[in-house]
């Protein structure tokens, strides 16, 4: 009975929040670009100032990751995202072409439903609130229950800053009683205009099947290929920095390493030198049984945990100075956990003979899981980069950079974002790093520049030109045949 009551309370709360968000958004839609920008700046400044407090709260509440790294995530979500979007035109007339006589007007989508994962709770809320407000939208958050306190505190900081800068009450809000039924109401309510979903497969599928337009992202499972021309120490450092950052909780982080026979030993030695631990065959089998649950999903007990914590849970003995677990693998597929996404400092290690085999293997890995997301290459060979770029089913092919930080735009010039589209191949509505431009529609004003008579005249001229060309080609062909007979 208590569960039913909680569900009803959650549903009613959502309806109230959406009603308030709709009223707030109608007001936001009348604001000038200057006023919207001042609100966004206030949110960025306030959340940046509280980045350490929120990082510690998230780490303590969820047990995931490393709080110092979460500070960097919060700084990225507030400061880096703000620096990228601050001068972006997102309100009213954003482009006017007097020559073509077309004018683009940005129109907010309305009320956004923001689904928040437990792996990156505070940084995701900061980022989604800022890009939603920047586009003139209100946003209602559905928090992951395991990160409820830190998410609510983040929203509270955002609300106070936004409202002090002139945002109407209800512009940013959060469910305090999160349930599946409440989240379903948030996604399917007639006044919800767009779902911005970041989380597991089940959440993303629910968003896309809700009947409400959605931007959702699937799992990452990025392979990192160290090609024979690569600087091995630099490549290994990138992978180590990325895969151990916040204990591997960013979905763009590397999930497997692919090396060639010629550099295999050099890479292994460098991995060990930089803090990796290679499992024996028996140790790998033991941990494999722990990575996945019986239903084939990732065991949440390993998510965002340290090497030593995972080793203890699985009954392994790993030295205290090791910070990445490496398992040699030859298979790919749902039954082979090392070939899957692992949001933890665990990575697979594959060996191939050449770049062609690496190309085929990475496609197998990505088709198994992670299609449309991210892949990494460490190489100095531009031809290899080109071949991989043409063939790989990913939206981000990152070169000589850490995956987790490169994918979100921290160490690359991609749009800084914590929601990474996977494109049609990954079941997503876009392949973009999601920013404000994904959260408004365009209304176009277009002047007439031709009339029906112009179109008929152009078609007549085209037909005449085509006929002349055809006649000339026929004459040339006949002349060639005659000359051939005379020779």
C-alpha cells in the first residue's frame, strides 16, 4: 500500500511541477537574449562556486567515482559549457540573409524533461539546466533515486541563482519523490515537449517509446586502437588518464585496447609501468562472472569503484598501487563481459596483426554494444585515420586524446556536453554533442524570389539545353564510327 501511495504522490508532484514549468516557460519565451544570458551566467557562476561541495555530496551519496574528479566535471559543466554557449544566439532572430531573403528565428521547444543518471548526477544537472535555459526552455528533472540528495541540492543552487537573476519560479525544478510511475508521467504528460535522457538502455528506450520527442543516448563501448606508428607511452597515458578518471564513469571512456602483434609487448610493458594490472586467465574468469548479472546487465556493484574495491568484491588479490584492471580477450559478444561497456577501471586487451584486422574487430565490438558512440585511435598514420573515419559506426572518432575527456569536448574542440548523441546507428535522434542549438526549433521567414512563369521558363531552357547536348553527342558518336571504318 505504501508503494502505491508513493507512486500517486510522485505522479501528482510531476503534474504540479510541469504546470509550473509551463507557466514559467511562457514567460521565458518573452525574454530578450540579454536577459536569458544574464540568467545563464548567474547559474554558471553559482554552480562553479559550489563545485567542490556538490562533488563531495555526489561521491558520498552514490559511492561512485573520485570526488576530486567530480569537481572537474562540475567545473566543466558550469564554466566550460558557459564559455562555449555565452555568445551563442538562441533567442529571436538568430540569422538574417538579405540576399537569399531568409530569416531564422529561434523558438524554444517548451518544457524539457531532464533524466539524470547516478554516475554523473550533479554535473549532468548543471549542464542540462544551462543549455535548456539558454534556449529559453524550462526543465523538470527526474533524479536517479541513488543520487537524490545531491541532485536536489544542485537544483536548489540553480533555482536560487536563476530566480535572483530574473528567471520565473518553476524554470528549473526536480521531483522529490522519484518513482518509475512519476518519471513515466513526466515523459508522457501532454505539456512535456522534449525529453533529454542520459542513462541506461532501459531509460533511453522508455524515452523514445513515450510518444514525446526525445534526445537520448545509448551506451558507450569505445575501443582504443594503438596502431604501430603510435607513440606508445603517450597512448597508454591517454588511456590510463581517461579510464581511471572518476573511476571510469564517463560513457565515452575506453572499454577495450586493440594492439598489433608488433607493438603488443611494448604496450603491455608500458601499461604495467603506468599502473595497470594484467589478470591471469583464472583471475579473468573469476572477475568475468562478477561483471555481469544473470540478466546480462552490468553489475552495479562495480560501477565507479576503485580497482581495490572491485578486487575485494570478486575475491582477487591486486596490489594497492594498481589503478586499472586489464583482461586479455579474444572474443566479442553479449556473453563476453570484457567486450561490453564497463563503467569501472576494467578494460579488455585484444591483439591483431594489422590495421585491417583492427578495423574489423572494432566494428564487431561496436556492433555488439556502443554503436554510434565513440572510438579512439592512437596513430601518426593519416591514411589509417581516414579509413577508420569512413567505415566506423561511431559519431566521434577521437585521435591521440583521452576518450572520456575528448568525447565530452574537454580535450577536443567538440561541443562541450555531457549528453552525447549516437545517431541513427545507435538508436539516437542525433549524432551531436547536445547543446542549446538542439533545444530550440527554427521558424523561417522566406520571401518569394521566383514565380511560376520563372520556373516554367527555367525548365524549358533546361530541356532545350539537354536536347542540344544529346544531339551533339549523337553526331560525335556517328562521326567516330565512320572514322573507325576508314582506318
